[in-house]
C-alpha cells in the first residue's frame, strides 16, 4: 500500500514537475555543456537504482526518463536493478537530471556511470 501511495504521489508530481525538469536541463548554458568533463558526456549512462522490484517499477522509470529530450533509448533491468540510458548524438544529459527524474519516479540512485 505504501509503495502504491508513493507511486501515485510521484505520478501526480510528474505532471507538474516533469516539464520543469526539462526546462532546467535546457537552461544549462552552452559553456556548461562544452566545459563538461569527458566522462560526463558519454552517450551511454548506467544508473544503479534502489527499490526497483518489478516490471511496473521498470515501466514507471522508463516513462519518466523518456520524457527527457536528450534521451534516445532506455533499457531497464529489474534483475540487475540498472537503468541504461542512450543519449542522442550531439546532446548531453547531466547526472543531476537523471537523478531527479528517477527520484520523481519514486526511486533512489545508488550510482551513475558513463561509457
């Protein structure tokens, strides 16, 4: 019941906060993007997610991540508790945006890595 309530609250929050996350990502200046460290600009992002137990968890995370303009594809492994995000060529996606999106889906990130 607690998980269901958290999911409902997160879903309602996404309706109001989702566009704000996109605006925040777009508001980054070109200088911030260009000056990013090389490991922060990888096209493949893997996020270890705490609390993901089923396909419904995976679906809710996937839907939130796919709302980001820079995201080309998302794969979620419930067994490994890992979200793999492919960023569109020539675009970037900050760790902060990934973390906030997954948080609004109702989960916490243990670690983010880039390839």
